[in-house]
C-alpha cells in the first residue's frame, strides 16, 4: 500500500491571486516608500502590509505583483517597483492610465491566453472554471482564479470601446512614451526585445565565431549568452509587434517567477 504522505501534492498552474485593482493599490504603497529603489524582499512585503515575506499570503501577493509586471527582481533577495508603475502613476490623462492598466492585465500569461480566447467577452463563471480545470487547475483554485480574473477585467473595463484603439495606445505608450514623464519611461530599454543587429555589434564577435544573428526565412535567431559558455536562442518572427514583445516577456517573467518560488 502506498503511503499517502509520500505522494506529492498536485499544484495548480501559476496565476495571480490578487485582482489587479488590489495589486495596483498595494504596489503604490511600496512605491510611496521606496520609489524605484531595490529593497529586501522582507521590506517590500512590509510595505505591502504584511509582517514579512515568510508567510504564504505574502509570498502569494508578491508573486501576483510580479505576474502583473508591477514588481521585478533586480537581484537575489531584492524586489523593486517597475518603471511602468511610476509611468502609470504620473500619466497625464485617464486614457493613458487605462492603456497601462490593460497591459498590466495582459501581462500574466494565463490572463493573456484567456483574453485572446474570449476576445468578444467573457463566458459564465462555470465555463471559465471548466476551462481552467482543463488547463490543470484544482477545482478550488480554479474558482478563486475565475473571481480574480473577472474582477481584474471589470476593473480595467477591458471590453469597453474598440480593442483596436487600445492596441494602438499599447504600441505607442508601453513601456511608454507618455508626455511629461520623461525620466522613468526613457530609462526602460530592458523592457523591449532586442532589435535585429549585425554580428559586428558584439564586442566578442569575430570571423571564427558563428554570426550573432541569423535569418531563417521569416524569422531571426538571436543568441542570448548564458553563464558557463552556454547560449540560448530567441527565434523572432518578422514582423515583430509590440504585443508580441509583451507576450514573450510575460512568458519569460512567468518562468523566472516559477523558478524563484520553487526555491522556497
């Protein structure tokens, strides 16, 4: 007979546990105290209203803010409010603020996939729950995620107005070119995917090495140098749109968050 104690507990896929409105409210408290300066994880958790980062609720909240792109991890043991949060805070009009909120909403990979699937409007809660269970969520977790997702969608008024108009704002203002907010927005080149460039742009490139960029039909293969002499490749389609960039970054952020949580 198999001992139940040794059977690993099944986990649901990663998803925010805080609705976007609550996540934004909490991250603003952290911004008011730290601005964009990195701070120890415990300090950031305290800024959000928790005693520290050791509790499950605090870890869950911190992960949710990272899923939305409101917090980032500049180095091990530290978190910082992202530049997009500052740009959102000082956006000069409501239309621009909403464009930032829509991008925060689409940042979690799961939410992005659901919004793409239900592009004309959300189905019933029962339908959404069934969809999440098919994706690997436990029933109880699926019910919670449905509530968080629907409240976040309603908070941003996602389905109000033409989505094409919103996308135009997305492409031009996120991570941002908002007027009167020059410093925080101009300093965020790391949020964009690297543009195609010749191999000579790399200081270590020479005639004996493979080219830094190769083209395969309608795709570019861009190398990413890793520790230990290893290398990963990004295969980028042509054309490559801003929405594509945000989707790719969301997936990478999700993988990094999973790695961090698995360490605890």
